[in-house]
């Protein structure tokens, strides 16, 4: 077994390795010889977004580092599919306001959106996340909380919590604020750790929390019979608008009434499996039950009265367990999303991101920033710069000039303890691929012609060599770039503009056309288009640019864009010229 010093990717400045050190030490202290347990929790109450992905990627990266060192690790993902259905979300295809009749039911008792292949609401939204995690190389053990509760797996824990309800109530009372009981009852369910409302702007922060602190969470208080940390689902309407009216510890006889339908029932809790502990008790119960060593939580849990803070006391004082190592993670931002297609406000999901970027790149975004650092995921033009940065990192890794922390983040992005993630054999620049598919409209034969001319000495033999990056670039062009920003090459020369050119303008076009054949490659055309204004100024093509020369170059580029695509800007000119083709360039430039 490797020591910390022998870690394959650990460095002094690598946050993942530092957490792995702490988790291994804590696991050996608490449960020597047993698998290391890390955990995440996700509520399939709607599309699971990129902010929630941090809830998974943070423990995944730590778990993967521990596996690399030779330890056995379990990464648990608790699917909180026994949560109540809170509201009808906006922007979800296949539903309408009739789904409001299911508010208060468990998510697994709510019908899936119309047309879904899945049996219920929870399974419908869980499926997309499971597929995305598979593509991202995340190894996990999924736990359905519906199955856990309805099978009686937590029966002893529920009975224990009910016996110790006074102690739980005392812990919670330390943080309670005075508020209208009717308002508190209307909120219902649990909050804190799971998503509810999201900002719907392009620069949105994807919050993995719901509300803030105790004020947003149902802790089970209320009712004339006193405090109970357990909430039944109604035996008639299946909803959780229920109030426990009495409970006997010896017989476990529990009485409840439902305010939604008026139903009342007497059950024995030692054989009743249709209900759950309230969230602030449920979470610490699971820490003790599963032996969780590491589980992150969002920024809301840093506030007094939040689930993580209160849970730490309940797990010690009630369940005789220990709180996990729990780093706070910051928000994930989104930079521009043209077609809002995911959930309320168009909040994008991992599946949305994986349509426009390769899995290693998305992993890298989560690996290179410490959990408490916020970052943005680009759906706009910024994705091209992001890919340039990624390609630059790959070159530094290849030539050995990479910094240790960057090398560690790269290693975690491209491989897991189980092996390498799929990669593009010929990773051509993303911005080049995007420009080409934009101009060709995705026509394979034309695309291959252009891409094979990028490097004539080592031509691309098949588009498969450029995949999956090519497919991601095409998806970005077709789903995220507005129609007015797409590139449309002119059908006919702009005779009016050509006729208005002065001698210098005509000479610049002559020099460009004269050099096309001898410079017909990406690098050659780059030299040519930047060199023409230099030659016109009486300089050598490789002369260093001056401010005056840069101004002349910008004017020349704007002229070419107007003659080729009818506007002042567009894809990089060398790529555009290759895409248009030499014969068509000559015709449009008035040869």
C-alpha cells in the first residue's frame, strides 16, 4: 500500500491530496481495517444541475486519490427520492399545473413527465445524472432512500430517534428563531442541502443549497402533542401534510392526522414503513448508520442552525456517531447559455455541459479549484478560451514544464484509479473545429477536406480522429451560438465594396491572392494574413508589429471579413480561408 509520499498525484499544493491524507487518518482512527466511506446526497426533485455536481465531484476526487493509494473506498450517493414533492417546476417538458395535485407525496410516488420511459418522477431525473456520472468516470454506490425507508432498514434508528425526541428537540431549540407557526407548517419538508429555487440569468450561480439555515427547514417541531422527529406519509392521499398526535414509546403506537384529506390512522412504528425522519435528524442518522468519514456541504451550512451544524451535535448526542470531515463548497457559475433548456431559468445540467465539452475538461474544472473557490462553466464564447487553456496545459504536461499542482489536476481530469477516460486522438483546437462546422453546416465531406488541409504534412485521414471533440464543437455551434452570430459565407462578390477600394486596398488583396497556393495550411495562412500589411508597409513578413502596424492589420482583417462573410468580424481568418476554399476565396475577393 502506498504512503502519502508515494501518492501518484499528490503534491504539497494539491487540495485533493491534503483531504485524502485527512480522510485516511480519520478512517483509520474510527474504523481501522474497514473501507473508507465518503458520501454525497442528491435530490431528484427536478433536473440535477452543475452546482449539484460539485456535491459529487468533491468526494469523488478525494475517493479516487485514496483508491490510487491502494485503499478500498465506498463513495455513497444517497438519492433522496423519498423527499416530498415541493412544487411544479417551470420549464420542464411534459408537465403542466396538474402535477400540483402531487405536492406533498414522495418523489417516487409522483408520475414522471409525459412521454418519459421511467416509472416515476425521481427515476426520470435520476437517470440523466447516472448517465452523466458514468461518462465522467465517477464510481459510486447508489442508495435509494425510498428503498431504505420502505424496507424498514432504518427502523431501529427511527425508534431510537423517537425515544430521544426530547434531546433532539433541545439541540434544535438552541437554534430556533421565533416565527409564525402557520408559516413554518406551510414550508414543510426539509431544506438546506437540496436544490429549490435558482437564479435564471446567464451569469447564474448554481446553488446546491435550498434556503439558509433553520428558517428554511422543517425540523419536525409543531403540534399540541409535542415534538416528534418523524413524519408519516398519509395512508389515504400519500402526502406528508400530517401531524403526529400521540406516540407511546413502549408499544410504539403512533397516531396521526392528515390536514390535506382529513384521514387519521393508528399504526405501530415498529412495523410501519411509510414515513421518514425529518431532514435535520435524517442526515446525522445516516452519517452514523453508514459510517461516513467525508461529505462536503454547500455554503449555507456555514450558518448557525443549518443542517450540517445542527447535525454535528445530533449525531454525537443522539446517535453516538461522529460528524464527517465536511468542507464547504462554493457556488458554480454559468457563463452564457443561449438556449435555456434544462430546468427553471434554464439552469444547465451535467448532461448539457457534456454535449459541448469532453468529460476530462469538465472534470478538470472541478479538480483545479479548491472546494471553497467558486468558478464558472462556459457555455458562451469563453469555452474556446477554456479549451485553449486546456490544450496549453496538455503541452506543458508533455514537455515537463507543468507546475506540480497543475499536473495533479490534469492527472485527475484525464484518468481515474480505474483507468484513462476516452480521449480525442487528434485534439485539434476547439475554436478551429467550431469555425469549420459553423461554415460547413456540419457537412462531413467538406469538414474533412478543410481539417485535412490544416496540416498538409500530417493530414487528418478521418473525422473519427477529431472525435469526440469535433462533435462537442458542433453541438456548441448549433445549440449555444445565436443565429445572428453564425457565419454565412457570401454567395456572390461584393462588387460595390470591391469597386470602392483604393490602390492600397486592391494591392493588399493582390498580395493575399498571390500567396494563397504557397501558404495553403493553417500556419501558412496565418503568416500570410498577418504579413500582407507588413509587406505593404515595406517591412519583412516576419517583422515585429508596431502599434501602427496593428491598426493596419485590423483594417485589413475587417476588409476580408466584409468581402467573405459580410460583417467586420468572424472566425479566425486562416480557418475561414481554408473553409471557404481557394477557388471561392479568389472569386469573392475579385480575382
